[in-house]
C-alpha cells in the first residue's frame, strides 16, 4: 500500500506491506520511510533485538526497503499512526559512505549536481508532485471547455518567433558538411533536405488546427538557444499554447486569466500538504533576505491573491507613462531608463509595475509593432499590435500572446517589412487565403507557472533535468 493511503487509515492493527526509501533511521528503532506518494514519511518501528544484524546495518538513508507489519496508533508525537515492523527486506542498500543525499540541509546548487537523486528530498518531491498536478490541471481546464489537444512538431523548418535563437537539427558530418560553390553548407544533403531546427513555439502549426477544430491547445517541449543565464530561462522548457478561432484579444485575455486562476485553484485544492510545506520553506528563505528584497506575501497568500483578484489590464502606452513618472526612472535607478515610447520593457520595468506600482498581476496589451512578432494583428493606429503579456510578481512575464493578423495583404506586408522569406510561410499564408477568421492565442511558460506555485526561486529547480547554457548533464 502507498504511504499516502496508509496515512488516511484508522489504525486497527491491520497487516500491511509498504515499500519505499529510508529518509532517516533513529536510535536503531525508528525508520522514517518515504515512497514518494506524499510528503509525509511513515514511521516504522523496528525491534532491533528481533532484527538480524545483516539487515540492521543496511537500514541507512537512501536504502530501499520492503516492510511488513501492522498499523497502530503512534505513541510518539509528530504522527498519528505508525507501523510496527514484523519483517524487513532490504531491496536495495545504499552505501552511507557514498550516498550523497544525507539527512541535513543541502544547497540547491549542490542538489542540481545530483539531479538524479534530488527527487528523494522533501523539497524536490513536493515541487514535482505540484508540477504533476499543475499539468493535470492544464489538461482539465481545456478539456472541460471543449478544446482539443494537438501535438505540433518538435522538428521544424520555420522560425515561429523570428528571433533566430534556434538549435539546429542535422545529420550532416560536423567536420565536413557538403558545401556549395559559394562555400555555404548544402542542406539539400541533410536528413530533411533542408535546414531544420528544434521548435521555439508550436503556435503557427496550432493556428492551422484552430482554423479547423475551433479551439485547440498544445502542451509540449520548446527550445530556445538564447544565452540567458537567469533564474527564469531554460534552453528546454514546456509551453502551453491555446489557439482559438473567432477570439479577439479581449476574449484571449479573459481566457488566459481564467486559465491561470483555474490551475492554481486546482493545486490549492489538491496539493495541500505539499503547498503548506513549500509555504514554510519559502517563508524561511525570505527571512534570510534583506528586508527590502523580501516578498510582501507568503506563498499560499500569493497564490490565493492571484486566484481571488482581477488582473490589472493596461496598455503599453499607459505603462510607459507610469514608468516615466516613476521614482527609479526619474532618479535613473533603472539600468535602462525609459525615455521614449517604443522602448522594449526590461524585466526591471515589468517588476516595477507588478511588484511596486500595482502589487498585482498585470496584463499589458497593444505593444509597439516594432518590438513584437510578425503575426500579431495591426491596430488602426498602424503603430501598435494586438499583443498581450501577463506579468507576475517575482516571475515577470509568464504569458505572451496576441490576436493574430488574419488579413492576407496586411500580413504579407508585415512579413516583407521584417525581412522574412514569404515562401517559407506559404502554408501559414494559405490560412488567410481560405476561410480566414479572426483568431487569437497565447503561450504560457509551464516552468514559470511551477515556480510561481511552488515559490522556487530558480527555474532549474522546477524541471527534473534542466538544460541551460553549458549544462546538459543527465
Ligand atoms: O512570449 P513567447 O516567446 O511567446 C511565444 O512563443 C508565442 N508563440 C506564444 C503564443 O502566442 N502561442 O513565449 C511564451 C512564454 C513566455 O511568456 C514565458 O513564460 C515562456 O514562454 N518562455 C520561457 N520559459 C522558460 N525559459 C525560456 N527561455 C522561455 N522563453 C519563453
Ligand atoms: Mg514574450
């Protein structure tokens, strides 16, 4: 039986077998056993006189055990029930001289180097259970609303975001790729007969499906070769991208807000024990920071605040006005001072708006066309596009989305102006030729959502095996 289930039982001396890993072994008598099913350990009480020495010496932190016994009310404090052990089998010993995860506080940096074992700690197991629940919450939200889950390709021949930060996929010999007369690599010799990359977004393909299935969403791995060594960037991350036919930007913002609230409510309802633990961990970590850098709210408080309050919605233009009037801008405290309309917002500006000015999640919309992707719908003013970003406290940008340009001529003009080769996008343009409709969608970075829900400061600690510049171990 799983420990999560055992801990729900009334202790009636019932016989049980439980299998898991030793967290601690105290006084040759008390094993704290964990099987990953929940945060809590099951206390297993050993009679060391009845237990062979060969078994006893292998009950060490990290060892795998199968324990048979009966469930009673616990005599000690800290747990309601405990298992009185009748028989122990050591399934897999863990040499205590070598097992790196000892029952003491390890730094997250240290644990990143032991990423294959870190899920055996309380913090990482809690984070990964919350991550799992969030992803179920994502599917539930969309499936309940009649959206279809589509799987867009991971290897692509198009650059959806036009940012060019892609990982090449090739079977050409890196030492001697065939080249043409001009010395350029001849991709006609490559596996796909053309240049291909790992996808930076499933959006363009999702759009084709929205214009047939109506409302769709993707949820898959996404790759970006940007050399950003920050606590919020991964080279491989998971993105959720809904795409809806007949939605305008307002509908899109409404859906995004409902979506985030729904998945957070889902974990509040289903991950209580883990969230209470992570809330305490978060509070301790905040305590160790200087006063001004501390979060104003606790973890659970932050999640509830987001679920219960309306997101602030302001245009890019209004945001620029607020930022220009702000103290850090006037005193030149921002690294990038905002002096003109049209400036791209840096994370310091986003954080100012969210954490200082509004103290709430903010949806910014109608950005300058110049700083956004080619596919966003042009506004009447010919200057701004129907883009929207959702900014979160402590995270910054969590969602990026837009209403898409559905007018063929306008889109062709934009593609040309941005220096993109129209031929590459023939199929995307076909959508505007045959039964084009207004449509919208957005992308939510799943790891950033997991960070928000778990209070983890570094994105490397919310994905099992992070890929970042100079690091693809495991
Ligand atoms: O704003 P982005 O680049 O938008 C798109 O890719 C659109 N095609 C989405 C759409 O409209 N369907 O990325 C969307 C989100 C960001 O807001 C951020 O949360 C996350 O993806 N993201 C990253 N997360 C982790 N590491 C990175 N390097 C990320 N880059 C973007
Ligand atoms: Mg973005």
